[in-house]
């Protein structure tokens, strides 16, 4: 089984399209210790948001 790669929201290439990622880092300073801990594995939040849009 392939291991999933952690992708920080700040480094995500889909951040401008991912509402979940935008909300997660909205009020977090880029210099904060937790900034790189906010994210998902292999763009799963972005993928889930795209799949849930039925209309």
C-alpha cells in the first residue's frame, strides 16, 4: 500500500480552489509553529470537495 504524503495548506497548489484549506489557515500567522501542521494527505480535502459538488 502506498503511503500518503502530508501536504501543508500553505504549500498546496490547490489552496486558491480549496475552501476547506482556506478556512483552516485563515487566521493563522505564516510564522506560527502550527502553520505547517495544518493540511491533509495527498490533496484529500480538495478532492473530497470536488467530489461532493453534485450541482
